[in-house]
């Protein structure tokens, strides 16, 4: 499981924004090699996951 206590502030704000603008169960997280991963869950089970072509880093 990912550690959530030591995350940069941009990660917290990004996740908060995603939560406010998507249906319940949509999650974003760091994927392999600094990519971004989107995961969709329903009733506690993963129903879909995809890596999208955006770096997992803060940008201007």
C-alpha cells in the first residue's frame, strides 16, 4: 500500500481536485517510471486501471 503521510502538497491538491470532479471511486496515483495511473473502484474492488501519458510530477 502507498504511503500517504509524506506526500508533496501538490499530490494532495491534485487528488482533492480529481475527487471533486469525477464519480466516486476514481483514484490517481504514481505509476511505474514516474507515470500517472488512474484506477476506478466500485464496492471496494478494482474494475479498471490505466496508465496515462503524463508524468507524476508538479508542473507549471
